[in-house]
């Protein structure tokens, strides 16, 4: 008997996962800031959002604190792993807060291990919240979860 083993190209149906973003009503934290001396002329609604792209396991990300001083906001989020595997897939997680504030510079920090994805380069990652809180003594906490 002569047996040939190899591969050939055939058209087959392969299941593909497609993620669709849909708009839904959801509860979003909202912060309304009254400026001193009634100077509310430049106040506008802004959405502050943090995102991370992760692999291996599902993660959660939550904005924990927002500090304010002068014309600066410091947003601190926490990235946590869950036990649920996502295999060789990648996943984006996000959280957001709506602020009614003047136009301010925003600096983002994420507490947790930085995922090895190029998307995550726009945030500063720190291992522990205490690394930040010591530097934020002169700032007011305007949001805390």
C-alpha cells in the first residue's frame, strides 16, 4: 500500500468572532465642579476615559481617584486581572467619568502591571497607589471610588 500524507487547500467554513460596539444607557459617574468666585464661564462637560488592551486573562479597570490642583487633573485608575482566560485573544477594557469642569490638563496613571501591548503606551503605570499619593498631598480629591 502506498500512503501519501500532506496538505491541500480547500474552501471550508470557519467560525469568526466579531465584536460590535452598541450604544446603551448605563450609569456613568458625573462630577460638577463650581469654580471659586462664580467663574464658571469656561466650564464644559468632558468625558475622562482610561483604557487598557490586555491578553491571556480578562481584566477590569476602574477609575479610583481624580485629583485637582490649579489647571491640572490627575486621574488614577486600577487595572486588575481576573481568573477567566481569554486564550490567545486580546481584549480592551475601559472606564469613564463625566466631569463638568474648565479645560484642564489631564495626566493619567494606572495602578497595576502594564500589559505588553503597544496600545498601553499612552498611560503611566505604577505598581502601587502609595507611589502617587505621597506626591498628591497638595491636590484636592474631587472623585473617589
